[in-house]
C-alpha cells in the first residue's frame, strides 16, 4: 500500500468516525488481525502446511 493510499484511508476514517473514536477503532483492528493471524497459524499446523513453508523457506 502506498503512502497516498494510506493517507486517503486515514482521512476517510477521521471524517467518518472522528478523532475521539480512532484509538478504539485501531485497538479493535489490531485485536482482529492478531486473532486472524493466530487462527491462520493454527490452521496451517493442523493441516501440515507449516512443514511445507519450512521447506520452501530453506531453499531461498
């Protein structure tokens, strides 16, 4: 994502929600992304893709 795209997103969020709610929105976003990453890692381990990633990364 380029800096101009990020600027547009930040301005849009500020206009929609205001500066007071921005910290709450960011905390919620971080919690959601952490949970998604944790679930993705857990799912990869369960179906065995973790081993494949290790093999691919070693070849690089």
